[in-house]
């Protein structure tokens, strides 16, 4: 097998694993909301989202986190990022912050 074919095959396998992992994620820890599906799809395409349900952040901390992920390559528009920030803030706010 040529190295080019190996790289292509490796990329396809990695992409397939990412999609399957996102589909198998336990979304029961995430409340229903208008951006839940978008959050699971975008954020779950790169990593396991379960750890996010344990975080509690201010709106600014969620925004910083989401846009940091976008800067690292998450495929989302600014509008999608803003929807995800709103969803995460409403679902997992810092306990001592007033909404």
C-alpha cells in the first residue's frame, strides 16, 4: 500500500470513528433546547461531550471555551457558536452567577 493511500485510509477511518462516537454519545445529561442537536453535532465531532455536563461556567467562560474550540478547528459559524454558548449557559451556569 502506498503511503498516500495509507494516509487517505487513515483519514477516512478517523472521520468515521468521530461520527460514530458522536452518534453513540449519551445525550441524556443534556437538557432539551434549541441548540442541543447543534451542540452535540459540532462539539461531538471532535471530542467526547460528556465532560461538558460537569462544567459550570459564566456566560463569558462558555463563550471563551466555545470560540477557543472554533479557533482550534471546530467547524461552526459565529451564529452557531453563539447559539451553543446560550445553550450551555442556560443548561450549565455557574451556581453563584445571576442570570
